[in-house]
C-alpha cells in the first residue's frame, strides 16, 4: 500500500504532540506541579502521616477543580520516613532535587526537620511544616510552620492552670529534641508563672509502660504529657496509678483519640491546647467556620472517620493544618504570579488570610517569623464524656 507523505506542517504537529506526551504535558496545559509529603506512613505514628496525606489530597483536589496553580494541576507524592531520620533525610534530598516539586510538606517531627532544613534552604525549596512544634523558623527563607508553636501552647496552658490553682507541674515526654525543647521552655517559664517545676521524665521508644515516670511526678498538681503517640502511654499509666492531678497536653496532638483510648474514662477532664478544632464540640455544624466545615466534610466523604474500638470516640481522618500548606501555597503563587521560589517565599510572608477561608479555620499571617498562626488562634479544649459519648468543650482563657 502506498503511503501519503506528511506535509511539513503535519510532521511538525506530530512531533510536537509526541514531545508533549513524553514530557508529561497536556496538549494545551503546563507540566503538573508536585507537592511532596515526607512523614511516617508506617509504624506506631502512621496515623500522623496518613491524616496529613488525606488532608493534602482533599485540598489538592479542590485546587485542581478550580483550575490548579498557575495553569498547572497539582499531584501529591508521598515518602515514608518510618520514624527513621536517615529515611527522612534521603527523602528530603530526593524531593529537593526534583525541579517539578514546588512545595515540600515535612519531614514531620522536629528532629527530622532540623536534620533536613539546610538541604531545603540550599535547594530553594519552599516547605511547610504542620508537625514541627518546637524550634524557630526565624532566619529561614523557604521554611514555614503551619502547626501551633509549642512555646505559645505552653504559655496558654500555664495561664489557665495558674488560674485553676495549680502550684506545681512536671513533664513526661520522649527524650528527643522536642522533649528537650519543651523541658527548657517549662523550666524557664515556671518562675514567671509562680509555679514549681518538678522536672522532666524522658521516655524511650521501647518503653512498654510509663508507670515509673508518672510515679516520680505523682505529687505534681499537673502533668504535661507528650503530644506524640507516647503520650497515650503516659495517660494509661496515670490511670493505672490513680494520678490525682490535672492532665495536660503540650500541643494539639492530644486531640488524637488514641489518648482517650489509652486512658478510658480517666481522660475526662484532660486539657490540651490547639488551633481551631470544632469537630468534637457539641455545636451545630452550621456555626463552624465555612472553610473548616467544607474541608472536614470532604474528608468524611472521601475517607470516613476514626472510631475508637473501646471508647467509641471519633475524629476525622485528616488534619486540616496540613491542608493549610496547600491552600497558602496556591494563594502565594497567585500573588507571586507563578512559582519562582524566591518570589513565592516572599509572597508567602505577606499573606493575610481570614479564618473563614482556610481549611483549618485559623487565620494565616506568616510574616517574617514564618509562623502561620499567632497565639490568638490558639484555644484550650477539654475532653469530656456523657451518655452520648466523648466530646470536647472549649475552656475560656
């Protein structure tokens, strides 16, 4: 069969189509933008990584449905740190070296981020941290924090505890960078709040029980427990020995129903600081902040909710402060007119986003400190239980 030769124009068009297919472009679109997540997706703290993944994906879906960022669709790529600092650094090196990755979320946890942040800075890679509670972001150009800052959380809690008559307190926490930093803040703050600090009991990952640590601090009027998964063991130990003081989280991690599961009815009255967290409150959803409600209900539709097998306590299978990373990235890109790293970071600093817009229901105003949330965005919640089940109430501070 005789073939009809292609004209020059047709040949050029065919080559362009083939090239666009090889490059992963749509015929009239831009290459997709990758959003990288580095977090524990396996092991004892996998609930953190999975919750972050869900919230990031829901927000990415929303942004893509609205047209994407700078004409490009977003795609989430996930790397499992498995609570291994070596894997976290390796994943950081990989994503920092990928020109298609415009935003890195993580690596989660303070120690892992401390080991990785210089690589992200050298690579001019914008990054957002919804699970780094301690340390400072001052002096960083590309790093931003979307978690409640531990020092602000502790100030909020100490103010309330003093008001409630607490005279002494202690700390049970992992013996890692976050635990050491929390110890330093509490040690320094105790005198300013007119309280006695009874010390820091450093736990280990292989501890089967935290009973010995709680025993050493049983005379404290209040006990601060880790907001990581180890804090659930401390809550269980407090229940086991019949600790009589107040139990307090050091940051928003105690909203995890694993704490209630571990302590059972003993969790009633436990306090924790957190940015906006309306889900367990006994309030009509019509009164929730609109952006937060939309995000949580999208999580429920796509992924469902966590339900404690022993207590029946529930929580959404997502964490909205992670979604704030993508929301802020999209807003900054629109303001910068693209995804040039320097312009993007500068635009991120100048954001002033209202609480009713954001997925978390918190106002975002990073400024030069690169902190998404100020102390005015923090609340104190208390776990409670009645015939209808577990819920939280907000305690005025």
